[in-house]
C-alpha cells in the first residue's frame, strides 16, 4: 500500500517540478538571447567604427579630387550590412572575418573584389588606384566626345530650325502639287464623252 501512494505522489511531484523547470529554461533562454543580441549589436557597432576610421583615413585623398568632378559620393551606410560607399558602384565593407576590409565594385557581370586586407593603408592604396582610374576614364570620355569646353549651342539650334522649316515647306509644296495632279486626273476621268 505504501508503495502505491509513493508512486502516486511521485508523478504529482514531477508535474509540479516541470513547470518550474520550464519557467527556468525560458528565463535562461531569454537571457541568452539578450546576450547574443547584445553581442550582435556590439559587432555591428564595431564594423561601423572600423569603416568610419577608414573614411577618416581617406579624407586627404578626397580633398585632392577636383571640385568640378562629381563622380564620387562618399559616406557610411549603417544598414544591416554597414558599407563605406565611394561612388554608385564601389564600396568597402567588412569580410566574414570582421577585422578584414573588403573593397568591392559592382559590375555588369557581378561583384568584383578589388582588394581585401586588414590594414587601412592597403585599402587606402587600392581606393587611390580606383579613384585615379575613374578620373582617367572621365577624362577619356570627355576628350572622345569632343567636349573640351562649353560651346554656344545657339548656332546649332538655328541650323536645326532652318532644316525643319525647309522640310515642312517642301512637304507642303509636294502635297499641293499632288492634290492638283489628283484633281486634274479626276476632272479628265469624269468629263462626259460626246
């Protein structure tokens, strides 16, 4: 008899302990989750801080870029993946190892890694080469198009208007002649025969 009561008391005791264990487990899981979230936030802040250090190291380089050149728009974006944008197609972000900078350019064939290093000076050197190449490409594009200075567009506009006017007059004259021709042919066809 006593054995049966003990067996009946044991499950009741286990049932009372399970909610307590679950409560403790939930509490422990919440604490762990909060700690992990804190670590993720700290890692994100560390990435942003590293990119800002690189941004400050690039200040003298961008100070040398001529004021009339508007190719570059530098800034740190603080999204889910922080990035230091140099222009519309190139940026620096942190590699999987959060101590390594990765300089990336978006191309029509996908992303191209231009440089990867834990040293700010090496990434700054790669950015310097990139800026120099972009400036040379800009100069070539301007020299190929014949745009060396700002030309006065008024003579070209006058010439285009003159061509359009003569084209319209010519079309009108051809239309009038065609209309007279059609009227003469209709008149000849509609005259009664004797």
